[in-house]
C-alpha cells in the first residue's frame, strides 16, 4: 500500500513536470486533482455536458466514487471509505453540449459545507442560474469539470467567474462558431 502511494506521488510529480515544461502559449495546468484550462475552447472541449440551469436543491452525501473493485485506476482508491460530496439538483434551461435525458440533473462536487479544503471552489447558491460544465462517469452522478471553472453565474455576462481569466461570453462564443 505504501509502495503504491509512493509510486502514485512519483507519477504525479512527473506529470506536473511535463505540464510545466510545455512550450504552449497557454498550456492547461494542474490544480490539486483537476486540470485548469486557459482558453474557453479547451474548457468546453474537456467537458462532456455543458448546460445552463437553475439550482433547485443542495444536499450532502458520502459517495463511493471508485469506478472498479480493487485498486481503482481513475481514483487510485482501494477499499476506501465513501467521500463527502455536495450534490446540486439543477433544472436544465438549455443544453449546449452533450445529451441528458431528463430536464433535471444532479451534479456532484467533492467536499461539503464543512470542508474548507475547497476554498477556491466557485460558490453555488440555491435558486440562482448558472452555466455548468460537467464530466460524466459511469454509474454515478456527473461531476463539475473542476472546482474553479465549471460554474458561471448567468446574471454576470461579460465577466469572469471571479477566479479565472476566461469569461462567460468567451465560453458561449464557442457554441456560436
């Protein structure tokens, strides 16, 4: 188990080194467990499901997010306890990318109202409308693409989300091309 953790840390260090050595003008980078995107196009391309919607419910639940038994290749977890998540129930207003059969979706985000480890996460409020960028996974709720760039208040067009240089207008322009 200890050996697996050391191996995982070595691999992550190598990946971080590779990302930082990229010669691209605006390379995507890592922040914690998530990629951070530097263009609206790369943010949208990485998303499985992009939609606007109104938050109609917020709940907290512990979820087992492993995608397979034994050591999970996506999470690295083995026989782990369920992790705390915030679940947002959203009434879909408009779909921009991806398919979803219902007019409501539940999105998950790691952490909960007591978890201060996600201090840079975008704030999501009940009854407010946002543009959401999500990643889909088998056998679980879709997840916010990352904690800082996956939620954009609709009432503030033209501006960023307060965390990044990308703006809501730039994201919406991707769908007009």
